[in-house]
C-alpha cells in the first residue's frame, strides 16, 4: 500500500496492491499504455479487483495529445486498531466481524476486512529525563525493559530520551531493534537533568515511526506531562498525532510540589490517538502498567472499511466504533476518534503518471 500523502495521513491508504501486476508492469516510474494493450489492461483490471465497491474509484484510463495513457488508483481504506473491554475493564477476545459497527460522521460503514492477530508493531519509548524524574529513573528503565519482554518478539522498537534536548537512544545506523541489550543501553545514555521538551520529543517520535514498515504503530510516553523547553507548541503536535496512525499510551509520573506537571496533556494525547493515560501512585507501579500496555497492543482487533463519503471535501472525519456480542454484557471500544481526509489526489500523485512533454 502507499500512503495518500507524504505526511502519513491517518491510515487513509490507496489500495493499489489489489492489482499487484500493475506494479510489475509499470512500477512507480511511470506506466505507458498504447494501442491494443490498453484494452487488455482494462480487461485485467475488471477481473482482478475483488469487489465492485472497491473498484468504483479505483482505476480510470486517461489519454493526452501524445497518445500516452495512465491508470489512476484512488480507493481509500481506513484501518483501525481497536481495544475492546468489558464492564470489568478486562480485555475481550473472541469477537467476530459481525459484532462490530463503525460510524463515520454518524453514517454506518461497511467493514471490509477484520482480524484479531498478534502482528509486529513499531513502538517508540519516549522517556522524560528532566530533573524531576531523577529519583524514578531506575524504575522507569525496568518497566520499559519489561514492556519489551512482554511484546511480540518481532516488534520494532526505538528509544527517545529527552530533557530540554531530544536524542535517540539507539545509534544512527540502528533505527529499530528487538534486542533487550540494545534497548537497555539506549535507555541509559542520558543523565536526569535540565528542563522538559515534551512536545519536541513526541514530534520526533511520530516522525521516526514513518521509517517503519509495520502497519501498527505505538508510542509509550513516560513523563509528568509538563513542558517548559519545546520549540513546538502543543496544538501543532496534537495535529501531528491526529494525522499519524500511532496509538499513544501515556504514563504520568506525578509528584507534589512540581508546578510544571500537566496530566491533562497526557490524557489529551492518549484520547486523540485511541490510547490510554495512566497515573500510578508510585514509580513501582510502572512495571505492571507497561506489561498491561503490551497485552493491550497484542490483543487489539484490526478493522478496515472504505468510507462512504458524502462530500469529498478534505478535513477531519469523526469515527465511532461499537461492539455488541451475546452474553458479553456491555462492551466499550477504545480506538481513534477520527482521521483527516486528504484532498483528492492530483495527476502527479497517480500511479503510472508521466507529465506530457
């Protein structure tokens, strides 16, 4: 799949992979179709696309004065990772596709694909190393390592340490790792000192996640929520998070007498991305919280739909996912609150397009 925009608009993708032979013939460098081959290509497109509702905007042929044709693909697929909880706040497994309903802007959508599998995830650990975290440092490192050990062995992980400066814990030649020794070293490369650039750290992590080929992405943020040193403002980073497909889990380490701490910020980032915010009574509880986050990620449902869009205007579209299953009682679903619909693709964004000379 290719993203609809370079900025990785939230899980809105063009499903060009439904016709893999198109890549083999044309690739991304430009697809030229002349003469009788155009008819054959159109025929193959009609029999290869698996569902009429997916193909209604998926392929068109266009000509220009030079006789060169292009095929444009524009089937948007919204993919959601959803956590289902019962009234006891316990994870619910064993649900089927028919147990879910998805509403976009209050309009019921048809679920195109469904899975409940433990797939690899790209995970960033964002660790506050400001002065206020000094006495909690050892507990934070132990909890982060425990999270890694409880995760899928194929997960791609990285570490961002921050005080007033933001730095990556892994060496530049290692963007992600699944090795606990590399993670431990990455978590131990900074001293706890200085001020707090929380928003800059989240921004750097969201940007780094774009390098991963994992469909699922998550950030684990351990901080008190305060920020007194970032170049970026919170609204800008919130917007980045809403455009991203990353789920943010926040662990707030709060203490008395710290005027900079801001639990509301942590709650906001978690809510906007379908994650959750935790506020342990002591740093000793971080260990069990990290294990719980790992379970949450590994037990999520994946739902996908092609949105029924009344207007093609770009902008934010609210998403509401519900689950109802016999003998399960009342269920709650935690997922994204919405996504940004990009503007219609231009010709230069079309696969196989070559500008006319």
